[in-house]
């Protein structure tokens, strides 16, 4: 087992198409883990081994890799760059000690780049960048670096000192990239970077700061120690340069991973308290990935946080009290390739097969009384389809298949809408959900039909109303009799039913039946058959018959009296309103704000986050059901958005009239 001090665990992230998979492939090759590097075009890379990834020609799932470089062991995860597969990156960044963000030297930082920086920063792990594809036409290292500095500040710095005293390494890389002496503008930037590095290093220690300000030279050891501190704190983001296709600068990058990336020996915060990490501590780990392997069955991926896990031992699921699991073989993974190992220490990623009740986000430990680690928080879904079986009787197969898919992808959700009564399949976009449907067909042999979901409208009233109904039925034998008077009024606090009957005109034992009739009627309002809400209902008078009155009679009378009151109370339609944050390059600002206004949206504000413009707005859900597709089209795939429910609001009269007319036409056609 590799010592924890010689272990480096990191996630590889960036925009789709920036060369992440090619970089990972080259690192494996240079470490001797594979005999030759594959290519995305040839569909033979280690990480893109799933059939739908090879068909699409890009990463859809995260892939775990492992190799050794000059005595140190790397555990790293290649992640997809498309926004719709963000769940894979969220889970990978949760387990990693550092993030290596790949930036295209031609296109510069894009939405996937910004997303990687943001989530890594939120996670609190050191961030590193590599400007890749510098061998291409129109590649511009300086312009890319300047854009990154505009996005993240002057703390984005070229690393001149890894290991100590190897400034020549960077010069050699630049010479090869440009096939000439360092250009003047790059040379100036190199000189500037030295000052920026020393500024950042001096800030890590008061004594160093005083010596630096006094003009005293810092030693190589002080510089290197200071580098590690400022990188670990997040105050400095080192940026490397290279080409993974031409194998330029990648050796220097890998040396820098050893020299500058953190080891797993640190502290982890649990319930506000710091817990020391060490090889001699109780074994504890976080589950961050699950995979259905055609040969091994369900594979569960664990990052060892502290201690050492061993093969063929019992462990406890701390996130699910009472759940005990048995680890068989521990497997180090390279894509789909497995290498059995006997133990896995801090920083290691291993897979185990056939755990019975352990899921993504759970904490595993060999000690039962440990405190669970923080889990994984996934973003809310941004798109839903109404899902049904293409073949009658296959609904249970779809539900079972989706449950297994969700085991591997928690961003997939399935629920029944209480208002529309549709089963909603939700996820991160239309491509994401299309792949889910394809997996249902390919793996579980059941075909799903995906349709645009209905809007879960609701109804309420805007004025008081009164209703009266006398129910009398006489058909021989015992009859039915009940008479009910009630009032309704708007009530922002929600639904309320009160008994204001005096004098016993309706006996108390029949009041619940009246309320039940009202409640049943509220499930289908008079406008479009949606739930009625925010209404105060008061029953204040009525009559009964000592023989013919019963609960059924009063329920019917309550139902009909409420319908009459609703007709007087000026009912209106309510629609769900969503808060939306749209992340886009500045060039698309006008198109996006104009489109949101056209969708009846209200622009709340604009800001800049990790170099991307962010438009905050509130938009009716009815206008957002296909927004994932529309935004991709408007921005050529360079935009993304987040969306969550805010409240219900009244539908404008002109829009409501169209909705009501359509509902009535559909009802008449049935």
C-alpha cells in the first residue's frame, strides 16, 4: 500500500471538448498503466468505456483512474463537461483533494470551466488549471491567461517553482509550444508572475511578509513551503501550459501534481468539529459513485478518507443505522479494468461489489460509533417529462428500471404529481433524460414514452361567496335529507374550515360530513379541474331530518353548496413561478434577457460569477418546460441554468382565458 504522503487524489474537470479525456489517457500512458494512449475518435479510451459515451463521442459519466508516477500514486476522476451531467462532477469533487481544470487555449474559459471553478471553490479544495491544446492554430496562451485573471483575479499565476528552482521547466515548455524563444509578451508575464508569486507567498506568514517588504531574498525552501500554503488556502490558482495531444508540458504538470497538490493527510470537518486524518485512525470513507457492471454486478465506489480499509472485512454504514456490509475484494479501477488489492489507505479510491444497502453519499466505517461525514448535495432538476410505458402493463418495469438507474445517478427523479396525476421523470435536461430513456430500453428492455408535462395549476378565489343546497331524496323506505348554507372567502393563510352553526340546525355529528364534501370538491376546481387553495369555508346554517338525514346526505349538500359559492367568488387560476439563474457568456446577454421577458419573466438582477454573466429572474413554470433545449440552442451549448420553485401566482386574464378554453374543449372532446 502506498503511503498517504505519497498519494494524490484529484478531479479533472472543464468544458466539454477541452481535452480532459485525452489528458487523462496520456497520464496513464506516461505512468505505464496502459501500453498506448487511446483516442475519443477511436472510441478506445480508458474513461469513455460505456456504449452511450462512445456513441456520443464525449464523456457522460465520471470515470475513476489510478496510476503511479515517480513513486507517488495518483487517483483521479475524469468528469463530463456537459451541464446536463453535472451530477457526476458534483460527486467527484466531493471526494477529491484538488481540482485540475482544463481550459481550451483556442476557445478560452467557457461555461463548463466556470462551473468547475465554482463547485471546486464551494467544496473548499485547491484549484489548478492547465491551458491545453496550445499546439492548435489560433491558440493563445496569454489571452487565455488574461481571461482567467479577469474571471478569478490576479491570484491566477503561472507556476514557476515546481519543484524548487525549476523556472527553466516553464521556459522549456514555452519554447516548445511556440517553437521559438519566449515571446516578449510572455517573458514580461513570466517576470510579472515571479512578483505575484512572492507577494502571495509572503502573505502566508507575518515574518516572511516583513522580510519581503524589507527587500530580503526568500530561500527556496521558504518559497516552496509558502507556495503550498497559499495554494491550499485557495488564495492562489496555479496555471500550467501544455498540449495533451503532442505530449508537451504534461511531464511538468505531473511533476507539479506531486510537488504542489495536497496529500490526503489533513483534517475533515464533521458536525463543526475537526477530525484528524491518518493511516492509524479508524477506517472511514465516503461513497461517491455506483456502477452497474455486466460481470461484477453493482459496483460501489468508496474514497478512503481516513484509516485503512482491508479486503474481506465487515463494515458499517453510518448513514443508515443498523446496516452492516461485507467487503469482499477491494478493486482499484482504471475505467472498467479492475485490479484487486488487499487494502486502501487515505486518498485511495476503490470499488466493492454487491453491497446490499449502501448508496451514493453514505459514510462507510469499520467502527460503528463514528459520526457520518457530510453527504453529497445535488442540484435541483431543471427539466421534467411526463413518463408512461409504451406498452400497457409495463409501468412497474419502468419504475423498477428507474430505481436502479437512480442508484447510479441521483439527479434522476421520479414522482407522481398530486395535481396533474402524471408520473414525472425529472433531470438536468433533455439530453440527460433521453439517455435515461435509452438505458431503460437497452438495459431493462422497457420502452418509455416522454411527453411535455402538464402545468400543475391551482385555483383560488378573489371575492366572498355564499352557497346553499337542499338535498332531498325519497324513493321508498328511508330517504335522504340535508340542507347546508355556507360562506367562503379568500384566505392567504391556506385552507380553513369553521363551524359557525348555532342553535343545532345542523347537529355536530354531521359537520365533518359537510367538510368532507367541501374538501372533495376542492380537489377539482371549476376552471380547469385543479386543486382549490387559500379559501376559508364557514358553514353557518342548515336543516336536518331526524330520520332521513345521514352523513352521505350532508356530504352531498356540502359539495353542491360549495360549488355554488365558488361561482360567486370570482375564481382565478394560479400558476407555479420558478426562480431561475441563467449562466451565460456576456455576448448572449441581450438574447437571454429578451427571451426571459417574452416568457413573462421578471428580471431580478444581473451579476458576474467565475467569469460568466448570471441573470436572475422569476419565470412561470409553463414557460420553462423546454428551456434546457431552448437555452442550448440560443447559446450554442455555452449556457446553463438552475431553477427552483418559489410560489404560486395568479395567471394573467388573457393567458388564463386561453388555458380555460383549451381545457373546456378537451373535456367536450372526451
